[in-house]
């Protein structure tokens, strides 16, 4: 069957928030320590303790926001342990992630320094599970209060005169699970209590995010929206797609596993749509954002590594997951106001892997870099008709696509051919705009397991793409190789 995409280039009402391209860094495995923070005395080049190579690479992604400190870690983190002179900070046990000792050297000031270096907005998740209302309330005061107050004075004594004005605040993480095993009715009341004392100092414009559902738990969303919807700005959602039918390995898998992971990733469409429908019932104006603050693929850890560190390799299959997930988020731009890949470095579907002073960019990194053209662009309505990709008696669409118009008037089209072996062609018709130039980039590989390693860091990387033909009638015929992600910039 032919694939077609009719793009209405002169229409569009909804911007794709850049915050959909957000990140997540938890105190988990080697994400914070080694991945981002090496300390000021490290031989690894750093700026005030933060790895310079990693910051340089991440800056190319235009990271819009960074969520921290967890994850499950957030609900056992006590922020006051992470301020003041580093050597004097108390230690704790990171019970969720490997039972390792946390020295609290990376705390509030270091995180906000990192965000400053990246040029991104901080998104802080507070502790509901094992914390107190007072503790969370004081954290907001410490970070955002300008005038004289006990917490603002403490911040000044720790070397920071002016407040950071952090806008994004999460009130607990996975409160249905690692964050306290609460029932939605109970958490809704807890949320209301905690959120009341997260005060809006100055012009920080606090945006309070309630803990949302675990993937398809629609009743959680129903209860939260009914009982606490009017007290929140955002409601989170977590959905991971895991491998696999015959293999859980991140790198060694067959065609069936490839298909299965992409099918699971595509479920994001139904999950977002159904949570949005419930939110529409209580919030028809779409004031409350759906914040998908944990998503991505979850495989078996790399052989020989600590199972509690969630360190996995990352292949072209994961790049496909990222690309098709972004296309889904774009199509729900009216409700999905933020999303955060789990996680930025060395954990789950990472952008970057490190080994000592070495660093490698993953195929997922390249998708984030290629897709950044969509950040804050206008979503363009597109009528699509895509053929199917079959495996046994199951099928999924072979192509995933979306389009947007940048502030400068360029039309961005992102397309993926999900098939593990079959090339295909997509006929794109651009309606309502004339164009004279097209610039294409492609991420494609010679095998389904291709990935980058410290020895071969450039096996998977974007290339110039010219596999398209345009006609004077405004159509572009795009030849998509199997297992490829293509971004066209049309002007
Ligand atoms: O991202 C890893 C973990 O997955 C997070 O800590 C938790 O919120 C989720 O279960």
C-alpha cells in the first residue's frame, strides 16, 4: 500500500511545547555521579564539578528542562542534607538503586548550577513519600524567596544571593508505588495539602505537577482530576516500553523483538489519548497539562553491571522508539505540555554513555538532535494514510510522521520507517505553501542491532539525505530505507 501524508501548511493552532523534549536525571547508578558530576578535583575536565564534555554535547540538543532528583529517589531525598559545605554533608543509603551510599555532594546548588550551564529550566520533584509538608515548603522558600526569610537567609549563607525562581515542581513521584504505595483518594488529599504550602514567591510562576498514573491506570487519573484537578497545573504520566518476546537484551535481539518493542512504544498513542479524554471531562479548557515525565525503553542491564544501576546500551531500535514517541506527543500538543526521557546519561534510554573520561552519543541522542527543529514550532494538521508492517498475525503502521512550522516559516517533517527490512516511499503533499528548497537528514543503519560503542562511536549518526523528489504540484516523494528516521526542513 502507498503511504501518503497531506500537510496543511497554512493551518495550525497548537504549538509543540519545547518542554516535550525534556530530560530526567536521577540519583541512580552512574547518571548523576560520573555521568554529570565528577567533582571539582577530578582529572576529567569539568566546570565547578560538572563534566564539560557532557554539557557541551547536551547543549546541542537545546535541552529545555531537566527533572531531578528522581524518580523513586525523590521520595527518600531530604534536600537539607544536600546543601552547605560538601565534606560536612551527611550520607544516606540509596535504597532503591543498588543500596549504595549517597554522599550528597550533588545537591540543590549543584543541580541549579548544572541547569545554568545547560541553559535549561529546572524541574524539581519534592518528597511526599517520606518527607513532610514543612520540608517541601521550605525547599520552595529556599530556592525562590527573594526578600528576608529563614530559608532565603540560609541560601545566602550558602553562597547564593539571588533566588533561582524555579517554576516546575513535582509533588511526589509514583505515589502509587515507590513513592508511598498510596491509593489515589489518599494521594489526592495529600497532594492538596502539600501543594497548598508550595508558595508562589515573587514572579516564579509556580507550576505544580501532581503525581499521575502508571501507564494504563485510568482510574488514577479519574480520581486525581475529580478530587484535585483544580489545585494542580500538571498531572504526570509514566510509561516505559520494555523488551522482549525472545530477548530482553538491549543489543542482541531478532526481528520479532524489534517489532514487539515498537508495538509497545506505539501504545503511547492510546495511553495519552485515553488519559486526555478523562482530563477533558474535568478540564475542558485544557488548563492542566499532561506531563509525561518518565518514558522510554527499558531493557536488561548490560552484562556484568549492577542490576540496580539500570545501565543499558542503546541501538537504532531505541532511536525508533524516541522518534515515533515524539510524533505521538506532537499530535497531542494540546494536552501534552512536557515530557522527560528516562534518563539523560548512563541509565535506561540514555542520550550519552560514559566510561571514565570517555563518552559516546547514542542513536537516541541523534533523534533528539534531529527533532529539535520541532521545539516551539506550530503543529501542522496532517492527513496520513500509512501501510502496515506485519509480524506473524500482528500489524502496526509501517510509517510514523508529523509536521510543524517554525517561527521562521520553515516546514519540518519527521518520518520514520519502522520496518526492520522493507524500504518504503511516502508521498508528502504540502498544501497551502510554496517551497523552493528542501534539506534532509537521515539516521539509518545497516543492521537492526546497530549501536555506538566507546571503540566505534560513530556507527550510528545522522547523514545528509537526498532520497526525495519534489514536483511542481507541491508533492515530495520520500524514499525511506528500512529502519530509518528522516527529518526534512522545507522552505
Ligand atoms: O527511571 C527509573 C525509575 O522508574 C524511576 O525512579 C521511577 O520513577 C520509575 O519507576
